[in-house]
C-alpha cells in the first residue's frame, strides 16, 4: 500500500509540474522596478506579452486588467491603461498580414517625478537584454536582427511634457515610420491644473 501511495504522490507532483502554463522568462526583468516589470511582463515580449508578428486576437488577449481598448480598426488597436495614480500609459499596434509590425508605447507620469527614472530603468533593461544602444541625440535605438521578424526599438524621453513622458517605438525593420506628429491622444493625461 505504501508503494501505491508513493507512486500516486509522485504522479500528482509530475502532473502539477506540467500545468500547461508557459513559464514566464523574466531573468533580466526581475532586477527592475515593479512598473517596468508590469509594462514588459516577460523578457520574451516587447510589452504585456506582445511581440511583433502576433495577430490582433493574441494582442487583445494580452491586454492587462487595467487596459481599456479605446479604438479598434481592422489593422489597428489603441489601448489606455494605468499602473497607479501617477503612471499612465497608452499603446497602439498596427497590423499587416503577418501580424503586428509596429508598436508604440507612451508612458505619462502625473506627479512632480521626472520621467528620467523610468527612462533610465527601461534603458538599463533594454541594454541588458539587447546590448548597448545607439544614441542619435534624439532617441536611443536597438536593432534586433536575430528573430523571425527583425525590428528596431527607439526610446526617448519627452522633456517638454509638464511632468514625465517616455515613448518607445518598435517596428519591423522593413517598415519605415513616418515622422510622428503630436496628436490629441498625446495629451490624454495632462493634469487639469496645467
């Protein structure tokens, strides 16, 4: 009887270890702030589990609990979210027949805290993950070519924003982005006192 119980216990432990949930890879991310961990969620994604090439249905499934879908078109989604009362963000994904080809994340801080701390933390995370950035004086850039869909990340801090704002653009290397114009969505989180 003891052998049967031991075999049953071992079987249960093996089955519990094979739960079907993928293990989250965050060996690098775990060393960064809770906010940066929340935004990126794993070392294997660009944002909330989103990677280039994913279909819209997968992107929508990866939306965090605090994210709200503000705009959806056949080849585009725009989300708004917040981490806490001082950290808001928006992100948008554009799709082609192969999935996401462009992703933009804007992070807004609504306290007197500068965006520099968030910018430095994301920079350190990307540097650990991808290596040193190229600095063109406007943004830090990383090119990731050893993937199914090679891409470029551009990270910049908007020092003109009243508190703090950090923007990350990520796009397929075959895509040439247009110069981004400030839009009405860029001012969604301006405090009313300004």
